[in-house]
C-alpha cells in the first residue's frame, strides 16, 4: 500500500534569492528540487508576493498544502515588526494575509532564523536535544533562534546586540567578512567576540551555526574558543525552507494557530517598534 507523504511548502526569502520547495514532513527532505528566483531589486511586499505566487505555481501541489514563509525580520503573529535588510515598507505588513490573498493557500510566516532553528531542531544538528540550544545564521545579517527543551522562543534578534558600540551583525555577519575582505582568521576574531558575549548572556548547551558560509565551517569554527560546543548546521542553507514548512504544517493543524492569520481577521497589533541601532 502506498502511503501519501505529508508535505508542506517552505519558502525562504533572502536578500538575493527567494527559494522554495515542497518538504516531506516525516524526513525534512525536499520532495522535488528547490526552485530559486532572484529577489526583486525593489524588494517590496507586493513584488515579493508576486515572486512567491510564481514560485508556488511552478509546482503541482494540491490546494490544501500549506505554505510557510521565512522572512529576515522579527514577526509577531504574522505582522512584520521591522526590517533591516529588505525594503523598509515591510514594517507592519500582515504577511500570512498577503500570501493567503496571493496564493489562496493557508499561509504562515516566521522569522528566517527561527525557521532555520526549527529545521535543525526537528531534522538536523540540534535534533532531539533538550536544554538551551542557540541556532545562529551568518549571512547578510546574523539571525538567532533560541530553543529551550525543544520549544522555540521566537524573535530573539540576537544579531542586533550592541557589542563594542556596534550593531553586532554589521561587524560579524558573513556580509561584513565579504565587504571588508577579511581573512577567515580576521573574521573569526569578530565571531569570537560575538559568541563570547552571547554565551555569557545565555549559557547555552549547544550553539549551531547556519547560513551559506556554514559550508566552510572548518575554516572558522575550529578557531573559536568557547565553553559551549559549537557545530555547523546539518541542513546547511535548506534549514529555513524546511523549518518554515514544518511550522506551516503545525499551524495548519492547530486549533488556535499562533502564526497563521488567514480566514480570521488579523489580530490588532501595533507594529511600529524599530531597532535603534539598525540605523538604515
Ligand atoms: C534580522 C533578523 C534576521 C537576520 C538574519 C537580521 O538583520 O533583523 O530578523 O533573522 O537578519 O537574516
């Protein structure tokens, strides 16, 4: 007997590309090859929603398959609270409502690092770990997901800690390494400072490092001297897609979905908080 796979569609919105794939929720693996479409230069919510509609439409998926979208921003119950690295007009947008309107599917929105954290927790390097696990992503910004005994504490935004007078991600994200043409040794000094502060604040049991550069983890992780074990993400750059799909599936079956805002009216929520240090 053939048993139908349980799937959800995961999408990761990044600064340069919007990537999506249907995910088998029992294994965390892609059911079909991932599709990537470049992020529109003018990365407004409407332009991105059009790309997502095209992306989802390029797969032949039953109408009830939910979509989960990871965005590089804090998201409170579907509402984008602020935006550091895409168009500023994202602030205040109800992303699940926008995507439900555009695609007709149940839609869930989640911070990109939280999605990656959930992906690693369910299917990757943090699998089955209890205690305090911190998943960080090093890319255009620094993303963070804090998972305590398997439960996500959403929107921690630890990339924006102020360290030595700087918004930390402007010094220690992978984009800073590229922009300033740092060697891995020079960059590791900045990571050392960053992770030392974070480990002193949170005393995690495990730190997982994701983002595209985690492919090269052997060039910088061994240079770090921390109390906490620090390992590379197992799902590498697919963790965001996988975690967003998993969260969409959770929300789709929950009586009271926590991050989905589809049929019901969006919760009233004022979303005008800004990071004083993002300065962009
Ligand atoms: C954003 C976070 C995001 C991180 C990684 C930061 O600039 O504020 O929400 O998770 O970048 O993309």
